C-alpha cells in the first residue's frame, strides 16, 4: 500500500505515523510512504513511535515500512504553514503514488491531506482537489467522491456526491442526468466492493421537499428522476428522489446502504455530524483504490502531537479491506 504524505506543514505525516503505529501491532501489510524521509524520521522520533522506516530500494527488500521521495532534495527544516515548497512537494508525492498504482506496483493509495489554497498559490493554478487531480492522471472523468463514516454504535452513512467542489449558485447548472446516473452506478458497485449483503441506494432531491412535484424547482423532474429510472432499468435497487432532510434519517437507521447527494454540503454535513473523526474519502471509478482521511491539513495544531489519527486509520483499514476483497 502506498501513502502519499501530503503537506508536511500540516498534520498529514503525524496522523500517518500514528495510524501505522496502531495498525502495525497486527498487520502484515507493507507500506510505501511517499514523502520526505528526513522530515518523517525526525517526526517519528519526536512522537516516540519508533517505527522502523527503511529507505525504499526495491519491492523485495525485507521490512514493513519504506520511504521514497521522488524529489532530488529533502525539504528545508522549519517551513511555515502553507509553504509553497511544501505544497509543490505534496503534489509531486501525490503524482508519484498515482503513477506507481497505474503501473501496478501498489495495491492501493492512501492520500494524506493537502491544502488547495496553498497549492494554487504555489503555481498549480488548475488544481481543484486530489480527486480531480488523480482522475486527470488516470485519464478518466468518470469518478465519484464517496464519503463514509460511522458513529460510536457502528451505524454507517455512505454518501456519493453527484457534484463536488461547485459553488452553490452553479449546482443546478452543473448537475446532469449522466452525473447522477454515474453516482448511482458507482454507489451500488461500492456496496458490492465492500461485501455488503445488499446495495440499496437512495437519491436526494436537489430542492426542498424534493421539489414538491415541480412547485419548488423542476430539476427533480427534468434531471434526477430520469437518472433514477435509467438506473432501475439496469436492475439497480434505487429509490428517489427523496427529500434530503428526511432521507439521511432513514439511511442512518439502516434502510439504505448508500445515498447519492446532489452537492457537497448536502451530503457531508450529516456525514460529519455522525462520523467526524472516522470519516473516509473514497474515490470511486479510478482504476486503482484510493482512500483519504476526511479532514484537512489543520495547520493550527500541526507539529504539536495533538492530531487525532482516527480518520487516517479508517482510511488505511478501508484500503486494506478493498485490496483483500479484490484479491
């Protein structure tokens, strides 16, 4: 499994090391950490984790944790939060991890957090997010972001997004039957990849009360319903569009296995409400497995040994589960 370490001025390296220290107690998986070896070893010592980090020399070398840096030089010490150098390095490590997956060298890629604003300031003007970046490297636009999380009673929400990083005023314009149908298809496939006993998908309406038959917007009639009908014709177990304010209650009770939300905050607000610390970002539709913790760089607590590694741990465990299921 590969792990790209993200922005080193954030908490990505810290939560990675903490998660691996916890997993290594009963774990036979081998990990390739893609990032700055000097920084990582110093942090490993500072945190008192004492993981045996080997320089990567080849896939047959003995060991559990390996570090590879595709950059010629290590990063300078003491970089400020959001440093352009750290942002550019995070993109290079992300690219290297994806390329190794595409070459079949890695079974999965877990990506630590990056900061989009810092990356754009550093010169990557077209960077939208890691999901979009990886989709571009893989040569596909048929990917969907799914977020998963559970509460302390192991009740799950799994939410696929028909649109992602789109301003609210443009959501209706960017929404299409094809995107919704793709989200339904991939959400159903995700349930099967997870080994769930069923794949029952519910689809949110875009408007309040799912449009009330066209009285509060007509996107349900013109766009959402045709996508649901098309998915049913393929034999998928799909219901909708349903009013989002009620739908998540029923999904949380277990009546649905996955939800397709129309826009970012419609799906992520309820998910983070019940699973903020356990949230996982899973990119559906890539030719390789990619998961990520569902949080940002948290510059304000970076380097202070305060970061909670629960989300990174969950992302690593999901990637391992998917790797095992594929094998």
